[in-house]
């Protein structure tokens, strides 16, 4: 049998001829692609779903199991226009072996013919976009992609495309309205927790500090509306306990202390409003217990 020159583990997102080999029987499926790694991922997904176009390969996959199939690069480095000629030659070579091939077609199907003119491509684009515009079609598409794992290459492309992109106010308002009232999924909760753990303790960059200072003196309309809604609202005991626990033990920087001191300087003492008033017995007991606890911890 033909000697394999590469395996799937070697990066091979280039034009070439590949084979999907059944290790048990020795039979092979031969194909060609301008992006072999991506094509193999497509083959594997269809086989796992039981929807592969080659019935013989699908039946063999179901019978022997995924673990008994390997992907190999048989030839690479040729021009795209020569792919099918080389594929036919290699397929005929394997077809003459006792193990045989899964390929039913005697010649490779070409997809490198004349390109559609721009007006035809525009019509096709509109037709495809319209086909997935209905809620039913979107739900069907969503279900079809459930469980699929994006390749590292695809993730890098998506990340590069979205890097530095800022959503418009209209887009963010739509996203907020869509998510309002919906419970967070376990995956999103875990993701937020992971981000919080990563950011915790990390000092702000100069750009972040400058942005914070700019926002602090110029609140947005949304922030002003939120502040107005909170004004006069009495926090529940549970919320206050949570806020106290979050701040407890957190050291304040010298800069933070200086800012607090400057903000409080010149203000009337906080207890002025209680002048002439007496604490209740219950309040006195709480103050006494708090002071005793502080002295004990200091000792």
C-alpha cells in the first residue's frame, strides 16, 4: 500500500490529497481539498452525526468505531488546478489493492470551474441570508451546531475579527433587553467567575486609570438614572452584610486614604445630629461588644 507522507497531527491547512483509513480492514477513502485540516473536521463531524455522503464509509465507521480510523495526508504541495488529477491517480492506485477504497465515483468531482459573476453571487447571498431569517430556521441552525467544537484556527479568526470592536449603543440596548429577566447559564456563571479570579489583584493600566478618572467626573445618562433609582432605597440586611464582608480586610492604599481624608476634611462631625440624644440599652450593649472584640483581636 502507498506510503503515507504525513499525519493529521502535522499542520496541513494547505491544498493536498488526504485519506481516511480503516485500520481494521485497510480500506481507505481518498479525497482532496484546498484546506485539508478543515475538510477532515467536516468529514469527522458528518460521520459522528451519521450523515456522511459516502454510505460505505459511514457504515464502516458505525461498525468499527471512530477509534479505528486515521486521517493521513497522501500528497501536498501541488497547485489547486491539479488536485483532482492527482486524486484520481492516487485513488486508482489504492483501488488496485486488495483492500480497496470507499470511493464510489470513478473520477473526482471538480469544484474549480468558472466562478459565478458578481450579480449571480449577490443573488445567492441574498437567498442564503433570507433562508435563515425566520425564527424557525435560526432555531434549526442553532440545534445543528449544538455540541460542535470550533477549531483553534476558527477561534483565532473570530477573535481577530472582533478585537477592538465596540458595539453601538443601539446594539447594547437590544442585547440588554434580550437578556433581561433570563437566568444566567452555568457556563456564563463559570466564565464570569473565571474572569473575576483572573482580574483580582491585577493593577490598572495607565489607560484604564485615565478612563476611570474621565468617567468619574462625567457620569453618563444611564449612570445618573441608576443613581436616581437607588436614591432613598433602603438596603436589606442581607445586602449590607454582603457589602461589609466584601470590604472587610481589604487594605486601603495611601493614595486612597489621602483621598478619603481630603473628602472628609471640613465636614461637620458625623455625630452632630445626635447631640443631646442618648443611646438605647440595646445600642450600648452592641457598642460595648464591638469595642471588646476589637481590643481582644488587637491583643
